[in-house]
C-alpha cells in the first residue's frame, strides 16, 4: 500500500508559522524536515516559500514510494539516481495530485490521497519549482549521508543535481505577454451587479453581502493583493484623514490562522474615497460588530458562519470561496480571480495617466505606480500588470501608421480600391 505523505502547519508559541512533512502515521519525516530547516527556515525565507518547498518534497517522497526506491540506502551505497529514473521523476513532477478532502484537511493538515491522483498536469512554473527543490534536496542529502566523498563521488552527486535541473521546463510560455489579465468594462459591470447588496443576482446570503462587496471593492479601488487585504486591521484605517495603511506583518501571535496572510510588497499608505470610508464605517459598526467573537481582535474582515471559527479573521480558503462562487454564477466571469482586480487597477491607472492634459513623464509615472503598488523603485514590475493597456495603445499606433503610412505611393490597397 502506498504511503500518504502530508504537510502539517502549526503555530509556535512565538507566533511563527511553521510546517512539517509527516508520513501516514503523522510522524515527521527526518531528512526532509532537516533540509527545510537548514536550507529554508534558517535562511529566513517566508513561510509560504517554506511550505511550497515542503510540498515539493512530498512529491519526491510519493514518487520514491511508488517506484520502490529506498533513497537513503541507495545514496549510502553511492548508487545515485539513473537517467531513466530522473526522466520518470520529471514526468511524475508534472502530475496534478489530488486535493485533500475537507475531512483530511481538518486541522490544516493537507494530504495527498493514498491511491487516487487528479487528472491534468501542473503549470510549467510549478514543475520548474518542484524539480529545483528536489534537485537541491538530492544533492544536499547525498553530501549529508556520505562522509568525506571522493572527488569522483562529489562529481557524480553534482552531475545528478544538474541532470535533474536540466529536465526543468521553461517557466513561462513564449506568448505569456499576450494574455489579457485585467477585466474589461462588461465584466466589471457584471461583477458589480453580482456583489450589489439586495440584487437578485447576488449569490450570497444577506448577512455577508456587504462584507463581500466591501472586500471586492477594496481590491478594485486599491489594487492590493489578497494577502494584504486579509491582513488589514481596523487600526490601519485613518477615518479622519481618509487613509489606509498597508502593512507587512509576520508571525502575529493574535492571528489564529495557521496560514497567515501577509503583504509581499512594501509598506505604504493609500487614500480612500468618501464612499469607501462610509462603507468601511458601516460594516465595522454594524455587520462586524454583530458577529460573535469578532471583538477579540481587530482584523477587518471576519467569518460570519457559525462554528468554531465564527468571528475569526477570514481565511485564505474563505476568500477564494467568495471568488469561486461568483465564477460559478456568472459564465462571463468563469476565469475570475481576485488578482485580476490588481491588473485592472493598473490598467485604469495607465488610462488615467494617458488621459491627462499634460501627461507625466514616464519616469514620474513609474515612481507613482511603484509606490501605490508597493514595489521597489525601478523594479520594472509594472510591465507585468499593464499588458492590456500596452497592447491597445500599440494597436492604435499601428492603425494610424496603416492609415497614414504612404500605402497609395506604394501602389497598395487604397489604389486598388479606387480602380
């Protein structure tokens, strides 16, 4: 019978979020966890990065178990993975493994099923990350287990690592820059109707309609990430000056969520419109105040559903559930993600800059955009979030060139039309 390896999340007394790779009997697997500690936790990497690395090692453990490979014994004998085994590992790393059921995931312990695998495959970026971590682990474990390896053995270990890395795919498809990631005007109208309180099209129960609307409006108007959204505290809101602070926080002791949301970007203060301020004040003093246990902390968005987590800060899973409900109800929003609203904000910012009577210089626009998005100055990240606007302006320029570019002199289409 195949074993089930899992990633278990927990919170230390210090508030630090941590995770362990455990086996089917819920015991930690020694070498993978030692590797995570030495190479990731001690390097002060973010919890999400460590957790992803743990999942990548689970993929390796499942592969070894399925193929009957006793890795530690093999390495001690200087019997490193063969080329055909590396090929098989590459193929295995492409699998989209079955998600855990709600019962298996209780207590925030995530697991792969014992026998069943999901259909489909992961993205190139995910496979690339998996093979990168696995190659690093195989190299580390080999040197850890083998005392004073000879130059030849060390060379073979490095060769195994490099041969596996050479099997990684390109992280991005060659046409990624052509994909529109922002919402168009018709999709925005559909979304706003879906979240309008009292609307017959609103798929949510009445008690959470205002919360869900406010949640999506903050994504749309501020262009913030989901982790930043779920990390907002009431004390971050300056009602008098109509501002909100987006703050990086990690390992908060009073946050009961094992998967703690956090900002990936820099701290910053953003302005709020009068209408957003009113909605925030109304939600806090009315809807949120009525939720049991919500007064035990000051995180803005809370769980309204009765149960052991009622009043807790809303989780990543609950946030994604809100987005997925809208996707199901509205076919025109079937691919909706919260992050699309960040792309939409950046497109709208570009349109605003372009429509000014005296447009700001490109350098000045880059400074403003970087601050509002929490990026380091000069990072160039804005290009990722601005594809639709760039493509539209490029099309406009190309059409003008076709209409005024001397086709008549070249004996082209216009000459033919006039014959």
